[in-house]
């Protein structure tokens, strides 16, 4: 019997899953699970207090349970609800599901977005009103009027009903391999990573000092006030930036252009950087889970199929896919992540960091049938040199050694021009990826040369553009079949004033041939990584090693030191063996290094 189970829980600014992570949220003194809605496939429905005598836990014992974001509901049930039911004597034996499924993960797999409201709208054609949940902030049922309580119960019941409807209708489309990957993701998230919290505390002290020093040197307050900054810029005779956000490309360009004429810019940059990093450090501290056996760990959230391409996405308040890069004020956040404390103190564990080498250019050229490029990569040429030999006329020896500027341009072309990038954007990519400062004329010429010399790639863009055009304004989705058997969905394709848009991951977004090619390329690379993770699991288990984190195309493994000589070869073999849906000679490459701490 399939049974939908959905909990409603107390939250406020201090006691929230976003602030604390799931495990510490459920442990917070204010936390309470005040309502559960239960809907069975046979039509049985119940909503009310999960600790009440009437709650039908024994009825649904050993059913297959399904929840939207099951990792949350599991934590609530196993760590808060069930212990209270057992200690009160309401349950005479442990209640548990036969299996527990997740419709958020299923919806992500189907490209419908991972929230219940988006999934309901896309997969069932039924919009949802989630405003009641927002209105429950800081409240429990005793704070509500009878009318408001009835509205809350109805809201909770609809959540459970929609969750069950999605599972019953679409679960057969979710293959076993992908379900295994979803479960694998849950286990990595719950296991968490070991964090050097002593170093983190030192970082917090240094960041507070840097923020305070920067604030003292900025002659206006608050330091990031756009209005005050604009006034100072006007006095200096320069335009003001439109944003002071840490990752604002506009601010970075403004700083590069006017930095020498605006003496306070360095302190503004320092203040916003230290402020952002301090928030990340505090978030990591709030998620700390102490274990005498495992050391101080931090559970995190890599969301299975969190991106439209099926890639994992960082979430949950600490984004492990977007940790700060490089050194700031002597602080490197990646180095905070360490192997198991109990092992590392005895010098018995080390990280193995295995990263797929330029997997996306390899996949793109496979998808568009560029055999000459792939043959050169199989012969041992690097991706950038193979590109230069195939399309830029290079006939010499080592490109990187003999012509470093041409190598940098080849790198920029490979990384920036495979998906229809224009000249203006390519200038930014070339600077960021290859350190090249191109004029607009140089960028325009490079873009045209790339397209002229790579007809297989541009033809691939054209085929995707044509497929998109065929479905524009027809109501029919564009479904792209991937080599693995997975699919990418582009729904509700329409012509708008902003160009052609499609429903992607539950949101309308601009779409064009080159973007679809990029999506497909990333999706195939994701599928390679996914199968590698599953094939690595038994290999690592027999060595006492385990994957603790994977970021984009990189896998971080904690391994006993004495196993390192055997582990490196086995990991490389597992990751470079193509899955059966790729040619057996597909040239996968992996860069592997060992380190006592996580590093890029």
C-alpha cells in the first residue's frame, strides 16, 4: 500500500531548517511537529497531531511511504515523533515504512522542479497556494482561530494528496539506477563532512577584524549603502555601480575601471567579502554535529536532480557546490573540510580528489560526431591542444610550451564558444577562464573563426533550434533523449517579447539551440559521474574508503592511508571506464591527487 506522509512543523527566524540544517532544526528547543497529513492509496485520509491517540501509525506500519522531500520527513519522524510515541507508550512496537520514497527527487528527475508547488503545476496541471505555510511562521495550532485551523488542515491534506498523486502517476518512469543515485545522495548528505572547527573559529575572528577595519576606513555608513556610495562617486566624478553584492559582475567591472580613481573601493570590496564569508562561517558553525566517534561533522545538502540537467545542486543554507575559492585574509574555506578527525589525528586517512578532465568538451564533440578531435584526445593530446590542431592550424610540438598565448586562446575557445556564446560574453569568459584581455574586434573575429572551423558543433546547434521551432506555440514539449536513456524536458514553448521561452524546472526561461546543446552536454557528463559514483561504491567499501562529497565533475574520497597505493589505480579505472551507453573507447580522463584537506 502506498501512503503519503507529510509533516507540518514550527519555524521562525531562529528555529528554521534554512538556518540550522535539518538535523539541528529538529533538535532545536522550539521545534515541534504539530501536524501530520496521511493519505493512503485506498482512499483513507487523516490529518491532525502526530502524537495524538487517534493518529493511525499502526495502520500504515510497513506501507510504502512517500513524502515530498523525504529526508526532512524522515528526520522528523525518526528523531522527534517516533521516540515520543514510544516513550509515552502509545506505540507498543516500532512503526516504520517498508520503503520511503521522495516525490521531490522524482519531480527533479522529470524536469518539473523540486518544490511541490512547481511539481504539482507541471506534472498534474494543478497550481498550489503555499501562502498558508508563510503565515504559520512563529505560530502553532493553538494560536489559530477555528477557521484558520480548518484552513491549515485543508492545506496539509492537499500537500499529501498531491504528493501521492505524483508518485502513483509518475513513479514507473523513474528507473532503478536513478533511484539508487537518489538514495546514494541522501546517504552522503546525512553522513556529512568533517570540519576543522578550530580553524573555522580562527577564520571567524579574522573575518570580523577585517570587516571592522574596512568599515572604519569607509567614510559613510552603512558601508554597503548604494545611496551613500553613489554620493561619494558623484564627488569623485565617476558613475556609481548598480550593486555591491559579493558576486556582482557589474561591481567587479566597475572596480576594474575606476579603482585607481576611487580610493575607498578596496575597503568596500574588503567589507563585502569579509561580511559574506563570515555569514558562511557562521552557517557552518550552526550546522555542527558533534560525535565522539566521528568527530565534528557538518551535514549538508546536495540536491539530487537539483538542476534542469539532472546535476546535483547545492542547497540547504551551506552550498557545497559554491564554496569560496582561493585565499582571503589568509583564509581558505575549502581547507576547512578534512578527513574523519579520529583517523586524521593518527595520520591514517587522506583525501583522494578525482576530477574528470575537461569532460564537457569531450562529450560535446562526441554528441556532434567530431571524430577527428576525439581521435587526437585518444592519442594523448590534451583537449585544448587537440582543438588547436583540429581547428586553429597548429602543427608544432607542445602547444602549451611553444605557443602559450595560442594555448590560452584555444582554452578560451573550448570553454567559451561551444554553445553559441556571442562576442561580448566571450570577452568575459576569455578573461575569467584564460586570462585573456580581448578587444571587441578580437572577440568578434574569434567567435566567427570558431564557428567557421567547427561546422559539426554549429550544425548541432541548428538541429536543436529547428526542433525547438517545430514545437513553438504548439503546446507540445520538446523531449531530448539522452544516451543514458534519461530525458530533458522543455515544456510550454512560447514566443515572447524576450525571445523563445520554455518551462524548465518549473520556471519560464529563455531557450535557444546553443543552450539546449549545453544542457545536453552537461546532462551526459552528469550521467557519466552518476554511474561512476555507483561503480565506485563497492570498490571503496572493500578498502574502508567512502565518497564524502562530489562537486560538479569532482569526487572527494576519504581513504585509509595504507590503501592509497591500491586505491588510486582502482578509482581511476572505475571513473575512466565508459558506461555501456557510450563507446567503449570514449576518452575519459581523470586527474587524481591526494591531500590532507580539501583543496581545488
